[in-house]
C-alpha cells in the first residue's frame, strides 16, 4: 500500500460515495500502521493490538466485498 493508493481510494471511492465516509479514517489508520511496521525501525505490534483491530478489518473487507458484488464482481 502506498500513498498514491490511499489517495486514489479516497478520491474514487470515499469522495464519490461508493464506500461510506466512516471508512476513510479507518483506512488511513491502517495505512499508517502498515507504513510504521514496514519503515520504522523496531516498530512492532502485539498480538493483542492486532486482535483488537480484527473486527474492524473484517467489517471493512465485507464492505469492500459488498461493493464489488454490487458492481458485478
């Protein structure tokens, strides 16, 4: 995931109303977490932190799947 992908997701899916705006901050948070894990020295997330995010990640994925299904994918 890179900054361009995040910006395009926001522009084409959030701002156009295809995906609810409530997911915008969640996606930004996940983007930040992933970037930190990849590029910050010694940045680790605990199992508890990951498990705490799991329900929201699953809801986000279900939202994306529902959108894709609605457009024929």
